[in-house]
C-alpha cells in the first residue's frame, strides 16, 4: 500500500519537490496575470491596457536604462526593492478596488516591511515607476502617478488635512522627485517636471519646470 509519509521522507528533498514548487509558482503567476489583466482591463475609465508581467518587464527595462549601477535584468528583478513593492502594490490595489480593504492593507504592509516603501493600495500608479533605493518612501491614498516617473529614497507624496477627499499630489508623466523631497497636499507636478533633493513642495509645479528649496521655488521653466 502507498504510504505518503514514507514517500515524502524518501523523496522529499529531491528534484520532484522542486518541480512541484516550480509548477505551483507558474500556476500562481498565470492566475495572477489572467485575473489581474482581465479584471483591470474591464474597469471603467481605464485608458491603458494592463498586464501584471508586461508592466513588470517594462519597469525592469526602464530601471536598467536609468540606473548605471544596474547590471542585469535578473539583478533588478531580484534585488531592486521597487520591483517587489510595485508588484505587491498592484495586487493590493486590485483588492482595494473590490473593497477588500483589509487584505489590501495587509499586502501594502508586507511590502513596507520587505522594502521600506509604503504605497497605499488606494493610490493610482501608471507604468514604469522607478523608486531608486526605495527606503523611506511614502505614497498616500489619493496620490496619482502617471507613466515613467522616478522617485528616490525618502520621498513623501503626502496628504494635508484629515478630510477624506483628494489630499495627496498628482504627478503627471515623466516627473522626477529627488531624494528626501516632500510633496504635500492636492498639488500637481506637471509633465516632466523635477523636484530637487530635500525640497518641500506645497504648490503646483508647471510642466517641464524644476522646483527646489524649502518651501520649493521654481528655478527653471
Ligand atoms: C533639482 C535638480 C534635478 C536640479 O538639477 P539641475 O537642473 O542640473 O540644476 P543645477 O544643479 O544647475 O542647479 C540649479 C540651481 O538650483 C539649486 N539647487 C539644485 N538642487 C537643489 C536642491 N536640491 N536644493 C536646493 N537648491 C538646489 C542650485 O544650487 C542652483 O542654484 P543657483 O542657480 O542659485 O546656483 C538636482 O539638483 C537634484 O536635486 N537632483 C536630485 C538628485 C538626487 O536626489 N539624487 C539621489 C541619488 S542617490
């Protein structure tokens, strides 16, 4: 008679176990991709096509092109914190949109412990967001981030006020925020604008402009 315990004691450590884990992982990956892609693309008002893994691959390519310290796609995938944080955010956001707020916050909390990047599951984030170094980044609930933005460690996209309305910044496409900068309130950082390291931005930044200092002033338009 087949004895499951004996079987696992004998073969538990061999390739078979790894194959089972690999198949499980591939199945999980497929289910995430299919569920995420189908349901996000069915959301109302979506302008772009979503794909969990295509977005991840795009982000890895963008990270390599932006960071001279990155040597390979594998290195970025396994060792760069924003790839994990954004992947977990995408899952958390999926739950958030379906009103499973507790599990959404749980994923977000897990990502924070793992990477030091805290992204609220309610935030809206486009593709290609690179968060270099990662540690100490906070992205609040009503933040909107366009495509191809870049943040450094210590950046806060924070809220002002305790009323449950849009109270966090909107970053249009291609915005760059230097290390330690704080952008606070319902302000808009225009397309391709830059924020200097350690600046505190409290007002809108025009398209293509650069803001530095505390409080930030516009230096280049
Ligand atoms: C804001 C930034 C993008 C501007 O770069 P730039 O367009 O090349 O501008 P410059 O360096 O020529 O500086 C222009 C002016 O802004 C000032 N300035 C630049 N960065 C500043 C900052 N973070 N805080 C205050 N003033 C700043 C400069 O002193 C200079 O002032 P001046 O004209 O009176 O001499 C850049 O300075 C910056 O802060 N980048 C962030 C980099 C970062 O966070 N790296 C982390 C790596 S781990």
